[in-house]
C-alpha cells in the first residue's frame, strides 16, 4: 500500500475522532445536566466536576447509566458513550496508521 494513502487514512481516522469529540461535547453535558436535575443520588455518586473525571468517563464507557431505569437518561448517555468510543477508536487507528506510514517511508 502506498505511504501517502496510509497517511491519508490516518488523517481520516483523526477526523473521525474530531467528529466524535463534537458529538461528545454536545451529549455528555446534556447527560450530566439531566443527572443533576433528576437523579440526585447518582449525582452524589459521580461527584463534583464529573465532566472529565476518569472514573466517571469509565462509568459512561461501561454503560453504568443503564442501571438507572430512566429512558431519557439512556437517550442522552448512549450517544455520549458512542461518541467517546468513536474518539478512542479514531485516535488509536490514526496513531497506528501514522506509525505504519512513517515506518514505510
């Protein structure tokens, strides 16, 4: 495979991560506001400053919100979870492709 093509695919993977980040900054704050307004016990469990706390992000990635029987919470948290996964996959794929592209040429 051509080096330029591999680096182009790496660039596309990084663009995918940026698209995921855009969705994440829309849905994750909406999810946290919903938790703040409707689920006081869950808010206390997540703690203050939950936006980028690693433990809370892991809770989101594991789907911990599904333990709360609130369809609105699921409707907000599921796109946030998908976008977080897209960010991670895009960064990983882009990084691997970039390293391969650099090693080839």
